[in-house]
C-alpha cells in the first residue's frame, strides 16, 4: 500500500492538475512532498519503535496513513493535497520499516530467508503494477480513487495487526533522543531528496540541485562524524562494520537504483518514442510482474542450493545482458520479444532483490537489528530516488551521445540510457564478486559444521 502510493499518483497528475486548476508541473509537488517526508522520517523510525514499542508505532502509522489517504481524496486545492500527502508520508515512513522490524524480531535466524521472501513482494510488485493501475484509474474512474483504495486496505491491515501483533511493554530505560543527530541526518536526507527532485525528464533545475547537493554532502559529513563520536547516536553506524551488511548498503543499494530506473524508463520510452497508449505501455511493463510471479516461489530454494554469492553473481551477469538488450528494442520489435525480455528481467530482479534483502540481515545480531533496519530502509528509499534521477541523467547523456553519432539506437536517447544503466549494473557485479563464498550461509542453511 505504501510503496504503490508513492508511484501510482504519477499517472494521474494531469487529471489532478486539471481538476485543481493548476499546472501539471506544479501538481508534481504532491509527489515530491510525499517522497521527501518518507525519506526524512525513516531515520527516526528506529528510535520511535524502541521508545514507544513496535506495536504501538505500527498501529499509529497505519491509522495516520488511513486518515491522510481520506484527506487526499477530499482535497479541493493543491495546498490541501500537499499537506495531506505530507501527513500520508509520515504514516508511510513508519509503517514499512517498523513493520519489517516487527518481523525480524519475531522470526528465528533459520526462518529469516522465508520471512524476507514474503517481505520483498510489495517492493517488487508495486512499482511494476503502478503504471497500469494508475492508468486504469485515471482513465475509467476519478483520481480520488487512487487514495480511496487505501482506506479498506488500511482498515484490514489495522484489524489484522491489532489482533496478531504481540503486545509489549515500553522499556524502563531507553536510548535518549539524539537531538543533533536528528537535525543533521534529517537535513542531509531532505537536501538529498530535494536535489533529486530537481532532476526531471527534459530539464534539470540547477538553482535547486546545486545548493541542495552541497548541503547534502556537507551535512552528511557532519552527521557521520557526530554519529561515530556520540554516546547515544540516533543510528549506531557500527553495524556497517559487518561486511555483508556493508556490501548490501553500498552495492545492493546501487542495484535498487537500477531496478527502480528500468520500470520508470520503460513506460516513458513506450509512450514517447514508440507512440503507444498509456494502457498498452502499462500492460506491457506488467510483464515484469509476470516474471516476478513465475520465479518467486523458487528464490528461497535457489539461495539454499546455490548459495547467495553464486546466485547473485549469476543473476547480475544475466541482468547485465538483459538490461543491455533493452537498449536494442524498437517500435518494430515483435511484442512477444519485448514481453519475453521484460519477463526475464522481472524474474532476475526478483531473485536479486530477495537475495540482497536476505543478505542484509544475515549476520546482524538481535541487538543491532533496529539500527541495521533503519539504515537499510533509509538507503533503500534514497537509492530508489537516485535510480529515477539516474534514469533521467542517463536519458540526457544518451541523447548527447546520439547527437555525436556514437550510439545509433532505434529507441533513441532511451537506448543510450539503458546502456549506461548496464554499466551501473556491472559495478554492482563487482561488489558481489567481493563477497566471501560463505556469505549468508548460516541463514540459508548451507554453512558447513
């Protein structure tokens, strides 16, 4: 529900703008407000869960998201919609990482692989279904239904969580609030997200991007130094000393950027270069979802039989080939060939994403789970935004290369973009090759006695 809500609104922006009598580019503020709020609040989610218990924070988060969704649907002006989206982002930022923390704390280490396999479904499915679902709602219903569909889902989630999540007492002693840590981390994340939002298809708002990037870099350095030196940091960065977690944070986040960029680029390429309708483009992109569905039941077995490192290496090698092949498709390419490529791409992203998410917590002990979960959630959110920004930059770079006649692709500038994304995937492969052969062996049950 949360991940879908962050992407589905894009398809309905023209309808929202027309109904609220604003420019479509101004209506994009409703998207940016949500994504920035989510990224900003995630760093404090771990401290809130420790201070007020996971169950309470999770239930409050769903309630806030429910109320905010209803307010979005009832909005009659852009400022009202943006305010409701900020409130919705507050609920979303707490729902996902705190919900995952509840699962990680509840399962034994030998159940981690199966638990992560379930937890990765939403992140894989939502971005792929969003273009089609958003197009159908915008075409056959009204834009308000994009938010109204959250109401019954949130009510169901609230009822199930109330009944199934175990109660717990707030700790008698809890980690004191790290005020300076909150200020620096939140400011760094906010600056980063504002900078990423300044990179859009067809234009880059340099007066926003450059100052935001400078603030992000400077404040990130200040925050990192503070978190390493203070006695009670907002997030304990010592968890990054764990090799497998560090690899996932760096290279796994780069992988997240690429697999986020691909479904972002495809609908644009199909509509802007192939001149397809939004419904046709969205339907074809759904072939990625088909690949996810086909391979998903086998991912756990593959990790246990092959091992996480070998599986990642093979998956990333195949992903390099498939992503590169996407640069060669054209309006004349048979639909079944494009659909087959996307289906294979969906299967590979399912395997890779599940393997990385399993490896992230494979060697993290119970005392470090909260910090690891917070860092992981924040990195995933930031790199999803970086993935979209990379897609835009790659498209612009592809256009520049085409102007010089260096890469004559039928898909024009989008072909060049997929070539550059292929190179980023190759960098991710380098990270996988550096993993120890036994990476994640304990949780997959392949460790030798």
